[in-house]
């Protein structure tokens, strides 16, 4: 009898893991999704989900464009975008792609929505997982047994929400990036974004584009930023040290006045359905903690975590991790015992610690996806040249990089130009 595999979550990591596992018909795959529709973050601005389960999963905001081209780790070799799709686009196009993949792979029947996994335990005697799930619509509880579990619940939905000195005294709107819904709401406002990464740069620019009086960014370290073409209303400042009323003081002693503060301080990995011994304590870093081959639990080789790393490659990496899992489930690849897993993880960590900049990160993750492709016999998805070009373009023009066109790494087809430039797109 085929192995029973549960995939938890139906965002991109769950969808592509399901597709990859299902490429072998002997594997019995089931995907549980707690929301009422599939798609995870990309399913959109579903504030209705707060009512579904008390927490809005998606961190998307209105008007969001993808921040890297589709040719960089998004487009899959086995399911390509239509020829008339530009390199950069917005959420509806992404949803179309995800839905299209599900139909193309004929896997829709494997997805079960409104199913919240509440408990996952491993039985050492039977070597199987006992999984408890609640149907959020009917409130019925289901108990099931699986041989393998893939955790594909993402890690950009639970806000990392640190406290900043004096924040209680702030007189304006104080939110986390997760609750940022629309740049248009901040027209005429004085905005401060805290953080030095993707959310800070994109949200500050989004506020600027829709008419904020100014949008400043305060950071303790820069992952990106320092762009030469910041609009004059967007300014990078040292990390804040104090908030008093509407006045924020920065480390260099300067101050600023703000109506809105948005904490763009990232997200937490959170797996409340896993017991302590199987849980993953991890940050948004290139080598996720506690995983062998960046996707297998050190504690249990039947438990996989998909897409837990800081990502350059996204959809292509998720699918390759799914292919890797397929090979393990089929016993075509043997995962080493605990000490073997630990030794390789430590080696990965040492390599990760030596990465100096985004270009090192890109090549590191490229080596990882190339390794997965080789191990599984699947098509290579090396997009390192695209990523390097993207980084260079972004560092040249943060306001203009989304106007660029890229060639498919599979067919060489050049994507058409965007119909409206990012700066001119006010929808
Ligand atoms: P990231 O990329 O995890 O970045 C979080 C940022 O927040 C990073 O610059 C952190 O600085 C900063 N941070 C976190 N805690 C603090 C405190 N206490 N004080 C000051 N600054 C802090 O999250 P994003 O939301 O920007 O991006 C997430 C994904 O969304 C990204 O991968 C894209 O795919 C889209 P640190 O580096 O820790 O010094």
C-alpha cells in the first residue's frame, strides 16, 4: 500500500509540494488548509479570515507588485506562464498561476479547505503521525494517521512585534506591516517604517506613491536599502531610540514627527500544531535552524518543513523540496540517522555563516536548488544570472527595477514590457 502523506497548508509551498509528491501515483497525498480557499498569502486581502480563525493569514496589501521577476525562482519548468505575461505583475496574476498549476497537475481533489490541523504527534511504536484536525465550518474533530508530514504553513504571517521604548505614548496609528492593507490610507501622513528589509522599503514606497507627506525608514541594519533614487520624501534614518508623543528620537540624536509608525520587523516561524520535541525554532535566515538538507527535521526524518529559509528561489525551490520528499517517501533516497543529519546541518550552518552579501546568498541558494535537482533527477532551475541582474537593477533604481524584462530560463522567451510602470500604477 502507498504511503500516506499530509501536507499542512495550501500556499505556494503546500501547492508545489503536493504537485511534486503527486507525480508518483503510489503516494497518497492530502493537503489540509485552515482557510476557506487555497493560495495562502496570495489568496489575498482576505480580512474575512479573521472571522474564520481569529487571525488574518495574508500579509499582502492592495497594490502590491511582486518584488522579483517571475523568471527568478517563480516560474516552474513544468508549468510556464503564458507568453504575454510581463516579468513583474500583481496578485491576481499570481493567483491565476497557482490555480492553473493545480488544474494542470490535476490535484485539486487533494486539497481540503476549512481544515485546521490542531495537533500532530508521532508514535514511536508505529512510526506514524497521529493528526487531529478541526473542520472550521462544522467544528467536527477528525483523527487520522499519516506516514509522513510536510509542514508548508509559510513563515510570513505571524508578526514579529518587538517593543520600542515609549511606544505607549505614541499619539498616531501604530501597526505592524502584517496589518498594512493599503498605501492610499496614508495620503498626507508622516510615516515612519521600522526595519531594514523588503517590507520596510516596499511599504515606505507604497505610502510615498499614494501621497504620504513623507515616509522615513529607521533601521539597525540594512539587508537591502541605500538606493540612489529614493524619492526626496523617502529618507533612511538610524535606528530609533525613543518615542514620545508624535516625536521619535533616533540614535544620532536627531528627531522626527510622525502620524503613523509601521513596524516592518519581520515575521515569526510558528507551528502551534507541533509538540515541543518536533517544533522548529527558526528565524528568517538562509540556513534554517534544525533542518537537515534545509527541509528535513533533525528530530524526525519523516517530518519535512518546506520553504522555511529566507528565500530568493520560491516556487521552484518548494517544488524541488517536494520532489526530494517524494524520493525519500519512495525510499529512493535514504535520510541519514540523527548524527549524520546533524553533521551535515552543522556544515550547512558554517557555510551560511560565511555569506557576506546578497550575491553570496543567491549563489548559496542556487547551489542548494541545483543539489536538489541532481538528487531527484528533476530539471535544473538555476536562475542565478537572473537574480544577479535583478539585484543590480534594484540597487540602481528602486523605483524603476520593476519596468525591466527578463528571458525565461527554460525557453529564452523575452517577457513583454509591463503595461503600466510601477510608479504610474495607482490601482
Ligand atoms: P525580514 O526580511 O525578516 O526583515 C525584518 C527586518 O526587521 C530586518 O531588517 C530586521 O533587522 C528588522 N528588525 C527585527 N527586529 C527588530 C528590532 N527589534 N529593532 C529593529 N529592527 C528590527 O522581513 P520583511 O517583512 O522585511 O520581509 C519578509 C519577506 O516578505 C521577504 O522575504 C520578502 O519575500 C517579502 P535585523 O536584520 O534583524 O537587524
